[in-house]
C-alpha cells in the first residue's frame, strides 16, 4: 500500500473532483492527504472527497513537481516524427487518478494511429475508453494523454477520443497491470 502524506495547501489551486470531473478551487490552508503521485499528477483526499491536482501545481502542495511533469514538459523543436514506441511510452505515463496502473496497461487504449503531415511531423489519433461509462474523469484523462503526446518532439497534432465500443472489462488489463493490482 502506498504511503499517504498529509500537507496543507500553500496557495489556492485548481483541482478536479473525482469521479465527477468537476473543476473546483481548493483554498490555501486546506489539509490534504496525497494518496497517489503517478504520471505527473497528484490524487489527494480532502473534505471527504478525492481530487486530482496537476503536477504544475506541486508548489501548492509544498512538494517538487513529479518527474513526469519535468521530463518532456517543453515541446522539442527537432524535425522528424515521433516513433510509435515514443507515443506508446507517453501514453504509459497517463493514469486513472483512482487506479495505480497506466491507461495502456489498464487496457483503456484501443487504437493509436499516426501519420506524417505536410511538415513531416506526426498527426496522432488515439481512441480510448474508461473503466466505467459514467466516469466524469474522461475529459481530464484524455487531455492528459493528448498533452503528453503533444509534448513529444516530432508531433504537430494529437487527438484523443473517448469511445465506448467495445465496453471495457478486466480481461483487457495487461499482465503487468494485473500484477500491480494483485489480480491472479
């Protein structure tokens, strides 16, 4: 089980309420328990609920930005295209804020296509799903995936679409994901 750290917010910061996906402002001085730090973001428990705080707001928690935010935070300007492996690697840095497994190993990414545009850079298209159709975190998770793909050198455009067919089920979790979750 992950270690939980309790801190007091150093400043007001924007958070996304889990699982509804509503943006809220958490006020300076609010005590929060940092429950998960994965993919460059924080999952915190406060005021009887769960919230996702972006890694760029790590200073509000009084901690350093996680490595996933620092690495690749600035889009490279080199020519050429990003490789499929680089794109899949970026997707593996995206996490559901309630589950400590990346979206690829959870089996949420159904398709990834990339093609070179007129400038020789990639245009990337991803189709993914969520573990439950009613999850309000879909837009936040999709945006996180899109931002991480766009941070890759050689990517000019990226779109991430949330789809519901086929419906997700636990059998889609990779062996690595199953190991992390203690399934099997």
